[in-house]
């Protein structure tokens, strides 16, 4: 049995999720010994009147409900009426996956990621010059860790050094998808480019595995989480206990009117690429874990626009470091997609 509290995000200082993390840390201290799991996430699209969901399990007594309510009120928030449910609350999660194993898998991933979110939150100081490289370093380590346990090296014969730039191409995809939705795309793209130039050396350093990493223990924690979880999630996808769901870019691109809303980066999706993005278990596991990564960044207090900015900065650094333009990286990923599709037939 789960007891959950939906706390209006608008009640938090500056609508920030850093304070939400502190709320959860307080709840962990009070309730942690009595519960097996404590989960925090947002309900709805970030920045669109979303709320913070604080959920605890297993069975919570009335006295413990009173304790949780007092924790919320101690942070100056309205104490909501608790909701009871048999399953972990995952409504409106926007994960892009479904299946009988989703609830337990996603909840376990959130719980496993909580120490990283706590450590990253504690390290952030509200100074972009200091904070942005921390987030970008985590994003780079995420891709490297995923490649380390990816089945693509076996299927394609490519080394990890060759595969990492192609995995980092996902961030270009996410940045371009975001830019396509901005009213003034050119102005936002110029801002992203200027910010990359400002932080260029830090980004390039984060992308270079040979660069001595600063004391960031959460990087090792995150690498361990990804290398442990990705094979397990991949197997759930193979078994059909998890499955990709939601809209596919290749099908959107088939409709001329809807295709006009896509970035040029996303308008040409080959059948092999569509298979890689939506049907390949290895890449599917990476997609789910990338959603977890973004949840950690958001929980730590880094906004959705900042996440799009980070995606663009990592992509710029990847292209500069590899010496390959986005189109070149897309072509190479297309070759990987064809190899994967051929091997899985």
C-alpha cells in the first residue's frame, strides 16, 4: 500500500525543485526507518503548473500520516489529504513506456537514484559557472556508462570510443526537439551557442574520459546504477514486460501537416532508425534511464530550460571533440541502426 501527498509546486520558493529535495530529505529522516521506499517526482509537465508528489510505502499508520503532514507543514506548505493506492503512483509520468513491470521498475530506479539527486543538490550553488559543468559531467558519464554495457558493440564491432559520440547524439536530438517548440527558435539557438562558448573548456573536459575528474562521488554512483540497471531493463524489454509506448517520430513524419512541427533533425527517420529508437531493447533501456537522469537533474533544482541548454552544450562539445557534424553523426548512427536491425531479424 502506498500513501502519497501531492504538494503544489507553486507553494515552493521560486517554484524550485531544490527545496522539494530538501523536503524529501526531511521526510526521509522522519519516515525512512519505517518505510521501504520514498519517491519524489513531478506530476505534469515541468513549468506548467506541475506539483511535487511525495510518496511513501509500505503501510503508513494514521500516526505516521500525521508525521508526514507535519514535515510538509514545517516547510511552509499546505498539507494535502493523503491518497492511498495499491500501486506506486505513476499517473501522468510521460515515460514513453508501459507494461506490467513498469511500476516496480520505475519506482526502484527512482529510489536507486535518490542518493545521486541528494548529492548533486547539495553540490549546486546557484552559480552557472560552477553548477553547469557538474550537470554536464553527469550527462557525459551517463552515456559512457550506457555504452560500457551496451549490446551494440557486439552487434556492430565498434569500440566504446566509437560508440560514445553516437550515444551522445541523443542530446542533440533532445535539444533540436526543444528548439522546434520555441516561439523564437533562432534567438534561443543563439543563446544556447553563446552559453556553450562561455563554458566550452569545461564541457570538453567533461566529455574527455582522460581528463582527471574532480571530486564528484555521485559520478561513480551513477555509473554503477546505469551499468547495473541497463542490462536488467533491457531484459524486461526483450521479455515484453516493458514496452515502448506513445508517439513515434517516424509516424509523425508521415503526416505532412504534423511533420511541419518537427525539427529538420527529426523529419527523415529511416525504418532502421525507427527500429533502433523504438523497438531495440538496448536503446530502449537507455531511453528509460535517460528519463531517470533528467528526473535527477530536475529534482536537484535544475530547470527544464536549463536541461535543454545542457543537451545543446553537450551536443556542441561532442561535435567539436569528434570533429563530426550532426549529419555525419546521424549517418554513422544510421549504419549502427542497420546493423542492429539486421542482427535482430
